C-alpha cells in the first residue's frame, strides 16, 4: 500500500512559524530534518495572516525590547511583570513552566528575528510589542531553514503518526496530494506544528488547511490534550462579500483605535451589555476579543444583525484629519486587498463583521521541553495548549518562535539518543487502510456534505456561549455524521479534493468532539467562553486544567494561587473579574436580552 519510504532524524510537520523555527533548531543541533507541510512551505498557515499580514504583534517584556534599541518600549517593564499579567489574564489556568519559558526566551527569539533581517513596521508606545507582517516572519525563518539544509516536502498532508512497538512516535504516514502517493516516513522523533483547528468553525479567520489534523493524530496516538474548550473568537471579522470573508482588518483597525460598531438598526449596542468601564476594557484591552464577540453574539440572538449575520463596523465618525492619520499609520491600506476593502467600506459606509473562530488556546499537552505525553512526540505553536490558560493576552507569534526553537532542539536530542526506529507494521497497515478507506467506501455521502454537517454541529454548540444541552446535541450530531461514510465520487488518488475532504473531516470531527467534551467537563464560565447554564467562574471547583485522554476528560488542579499582581495592575484585574462576573450574570438573566 505504501508508494514511497523516507527516513530522517527529526520529522517536522507544518511550516508556519513554529514548524520553520523547529526545523532550523533541529538541523542546527545536528539532526537530519525532513519538513513536511500542507500547502506551500512558507506561505501556509495562520502565521501568514498574523496581524492581517499588515503588522503582527511580536512581543517580549518592555525592558528587554528597550535594551534591543526599541526606545518606544517601557524600560521599567520586567519578565516578572509580564509573567504575572499572562497568568492573571489567563484566569490562572496557564501551565506555569510554559509561561516561564515563554517570558525568559522571548528576548532571544525576538532579537534573532530582527538580526536575521525582519523589518519592524511599528512599535507600541510604552508597551511590549513591535509589529512585523506575518509573511516577513516566514521569509526570515525560511531563509534560515534553507541555510540549515533541511529537506522539504510540500503539498503533503499528515494522515497518521506511526508508533514503534513500544508506542513511541517513530514517524508518520503522509499523503502527497498532487500524486496521491502514500509516503511512510521513519524518524527518530516527530515535531507537530500543524497550527489551529479553525476548520471546525463555519466562520473562522484562519487558512483553509487548518483542520486540527496534528491534534487528531496525536489523540489517536494516545497523547494528552489540555484545555481543548478554550477557543478564542475574534470580533470584527468581515462576513461578506465572499472575497473578503474571514479577513480581520477591521479588528486590527479597531485595536489601534479606529472605527466603531453599530447594529442593523444603527444603534451603538455595547452599552446594552456593558458599563462604561467594561466598554473601556472591550475597546482598549486584550479582553476585546471576548467582550466584543459576546456582544455580537447577543445582537445576533436578538435579531439585530444584517443579512450576512454581522453587525456594522464603520469609520464614518472619523474626521478627515483622523482618516489621514490612519492612512499614514498603515500605508498598506492603499494597496492590494486592503485598498479594495477600504473602497468597499467607503462605498457603503460600513463593513459587515462578526465573531470568528480565531485562536486555539488548548491543544496537545506539552512540557517546557515541548515533549508530549507520548515518547518521541513533540509539539510547538498553536497546536499545543496550556501556555495561555483560559485567554491569550500575549503574542502567539512569540509562542511559535519560543516553542518552535525548544521543540526542534529537544527532538534532535531525543532522536540522537533513540535513533530512527521502525514503525509497528500493524500500525502502519492500519494507518494506510484508514487513509484509503474513503476511496473504497461503498455508497456513502458526499464528503463536502458530511464535512458541512460536522462544522455545523461544532459551530452551533461550541461558540462563545454554550450550554450542556446544546453541547450534548452537538455531540449527538457529530456521532450521526459518523454513520455516513464520506465517499468521493472520483476514486482516483491524484489531486482528489473530495478524498482530502473526507480525511480532513475525520480530524474536524475528532477535534470538535474534544472541544465539546472538555467544555462539558468545565461546569463554569471562564476566560474565552461563557456557559449559559453555569454562568459563574468557580475557583473552588474549576481551578483545573481539563486533560483529555482516550475520550475521557479529567480535571487536574493547576498550581494554586495567583502570582502577585504586577505594579499598578491590581485594580485592573479586580475590574476584569467584576466585568466577567457581570457578563456571566447577564447571560443567565433572560430579562437582560
Ligand atoms: C488572521 C489572524 C491574525 C493573527 N494575528 C496575530 C497577531 O497579530 N499576533 C499574534 O501574536 N498572533 C496572531 N495570530 C495567531 C498566530 O498567527 C498563530 O497562532 C501562529 O502564527 C501559529 O503558528 P503555527 O506555526 O503554530 O501554525 P500555523 O502558522 O497555522 O502553521 C501551521 C502549518 O501546518 C500546516 N499543516 C496543517 N495541517 C497539516 C497537515 N495535515 N499536514 C501537513 N501540514 C499541515 C499548515 O499548512 C501550516 O504550514 C493571528 C491568527 C490569525 C488567523
């Protein structure tokens, strides 16, 4: 059944920022590295879209940035303060060893990015971030990967991870999409860097290839998953027209202080849900993602959205001077797709926007060396979970750089010690049979339609506001989709989009189920989502990670106690907790709708 065999010391799957950084770290540590990715090697995944590819924030503590010569940064900021902020705003669920590693290694990763030629396009005054377009980050990393002599396979998809006889990861089965060939890769260690599970949501801000296939394969191999329920939604994402659907430009503009939101009736709807101080949080803090998305959800529920399901983002209130200032700040607005989006805005006076599945805070459970619970299996970037706890308030770009470098180094060491091992023949045979199954399915439904049902089930039941009843129904619908085999009409292997659909659907279903099971186990509201049937945050019972293993969720208490609040931040955190409590209450209070 196998068409080709390959072997390497370290196999890296995925070529966003985490995969590229892992590949060069492993190669620079002496491993022979094979980098396998869906799509084009430095033009796939969420990294390409970071900051709408206008200006992604890349972060480290202000003091370190200042010492790198970024004089707009806050020289008095420290790693301790940053650590404290991340843990507080992660609602205490963060794996502390990951946060420690993140804040300590961020300066080295950011400074090498600049030294390797990434051009900084902006810097936050008094803050912790500089702006670099996502594509520029990829270009810099890709140069380094090529210089390190990494072999690359493009346009392949991970079908399954392969265990050796002891259950340790010993390679992977890949499908070469254009030819339809199955490739068995034997490796000493595997690094998964396959990004988020965006495809689980009908409306999302990611690229189409992000279907949680790394997470699903890790689950099948027996890896622990953590905090799968924590899905961050991005507000202000363009709903229509189709060409711009999923673009987050309005969010980027709103983050830098431009534009306002109205519902279909031209009402300023935020005061309906929030006090003045909460609106300040919604417009001026990293809590904008939850607070704006939540208000948009409520407006949709109340029937005050437009025909595309969105509210209206508008720059109409800007003076000519403010508009000129905006165009000077972001010169990209006069080019390419951004010019077209701005032209549409100016023609109709608004853009239809809604909340989209955006960032996955949960994923493969990892330790600070990026090892998972399966020997030989490492992971980095957005496919992992635990760093940001219940809400990400620091840069995922920095996450992919820090974790990618750590994972590559650890995997190289593991591979050196363990050597390339053979996959268990029975596991290889099973993986091939599973990959080919859709092509041999008798009867069955259209893969597109089965996929759409899976996505509908997850989108409806695992959004910003969830309930036990809704999630049980979501799980039932997912089970129902399993009864229909997804069978492509065309049975040839080469460039068979329907076959790919069937394979991706298997992972979307597994990830959707994991999100729902973990959300059900968390009988409270916390961080990025609200349980309408358990509106309060319950620190007595749920100061816990959800750990999913073999379809069962257990609650593991996190390291107790919050670190001392960073200077000047105590009031802010108290305010945040008050807003969150009120938000949860409002959802429980039907009269408030
Ligand atoms: C629109 C948008 C804007 C964002 N803006 C910011 C920002 O400004 N600042 C910030 O910090 N973060 C931002 N983020 C988040 C951040 O971009 C991501 O978390 C980060 O880039 C993830 O990097 P990664 O390498 O882990 O995954 P990705 O960059 O998503 O890469 C995943 C890789 O895996 C490959 N892959 C997937 N499935 C398979 C498979 N089955 N087989 C083989 N390969 C596979 C993909 O093709 C891709 O190459 C944004 C995200 C989005 C969607």
